[in-house]
C-alpha cells in the first residue's frame, strides 16, 4: 500500500513535468509570434514601397487609373 506522501510527491512530480512542458510551449509560441510580427512588418513595408513605385510609374507614363474604361465584363 502506498503512503499518502508518496502519492503527493508523485503528483507534484507530474505537475512539475507538465509545467515545464507548458513553459517551453509558451516560449516557443512567443518566439514564433515575434518572428511573425517582424515578417508582417517587412511585408507591409515592401507593399508600401511597391505601391509608391506603381504610383510613380503611372505618373511617369501619364496615365491615371480613373481615366481608364471599365473592363469588358462590367
């Protein structure tokens, strides 16, 4: 028959293992979130730059998108 203290120690050991796993999972998620945030910021900058380049190209060509007729399927 097991002593009550053995059961408590066993349960504490299990809880420590689970807590360690949770801590590692949280750290991995935090790192992934930071990486994703950096990638999103870089993509937003690239999109902003591309939009600026397209606007410059339109001005250089002398065309305005508002002056173009709608596509034939409208």
